[in-house]
């Protein structure tokens, strides 16, 4: 079945630095990937839709200059948290789908900004 | 916008008991999805429903797509400790591929 790989699974960074998270679809081509953010014991909140070969579409209230998304190929999307601050600490999850299947999720990235 | 109301928010049950949770939406859905999330991991698809009235099973899990197309339920029979986790319902969002998630049901199973 479809598999989505996310890397790294955990990252700790200092305030002011940038962190890149990768999301790969391993056995299918994903023209669209999605990035979610999840706070403890809460639901997933969609941050942006990543479109291969074009600009990402951000949800209302999400700063596009802070959360840079690049969808360089049909199997890879990256989320870069720029100038991270402690309030950016969260669980970030990507998802992807092929034309005829529901969304499959990566295993998430736990970001801790100190 | 679309809203999903999922209940209950949490459940504490004994091993072997059955579990039921449900979701209602403010608008008609043509797809209902049920996911389970283990701690520190991404959600995993349990059951996908595509037709009003559809009843689908996956092992001890059974889910139904409500006739009104505005609700769905998930049942877990004979719960076991590994059923612990957060269960989310989800439906299609406002554009292709987007999902709207319910608030989640935190399930705790006591041995």
C-alpha cells in the first residue's frame, strides 16, 4: 500500500534557527501533499497544501514566510520552519495521496524549539 | 466552513468492552474516513466509507456512513490494550484532497 515517509521524526533546535522537514511518498506519485500541525491532545490543523511545481496554498492565519513549503518533485515536499521560536514547538505531520486513494500520513515530526 | 463534531472526547474502558464513537457534520459529506493515531505517530487509516448507508468492517472495527450523509459512527468490539490511541473521523474539505478532522476521541483501555 501507499507509504509516506517523514524525516526527521524528532528535532530540537535553538530559537532563531531554521528547521527543514521532509515528506516523501515512497511508492506513488503525489501531485499534492498536505502539511498539518497538531498540539497535544488536539486535532490536526491543516497548515498548507503543497502543489508540485507551483506555490503552496496556505490556510488562513498561517504565515507563508515563516513556514516555507517546497514541492520539488512528485515524491518530495519540504516544510522549513524559519527563525523558529518556542511557540513553534509542535507535532508536524504531512500527508499525500494518489489519484484513487484516501490520504496517507507520515509519522510526524516532533519539533522542540529551546 | 465545514465542521465535524466528534464524541465522546475521551473514553476509559475495561479490556473486552465494546466501544462506540460518532461524528456529525454541518454539511453533507460524500466520504467518511476513520483514522487512529498512536502517540508520537501520524494517523493511520482504519476505514473509508464512500456511500450513504454503507457498513464496513475491518477486523473488530465497524463503521457506518449515515443515511443522512451527515454522520458516521465507529464501533470497536472486544477492546484490547493496543486499541489505545486517538481516533479521528474525517471528511472531505473544501477542495481536492483536503480533509476536515473531528476533534478526536481519546481511548484508554484498562487491562
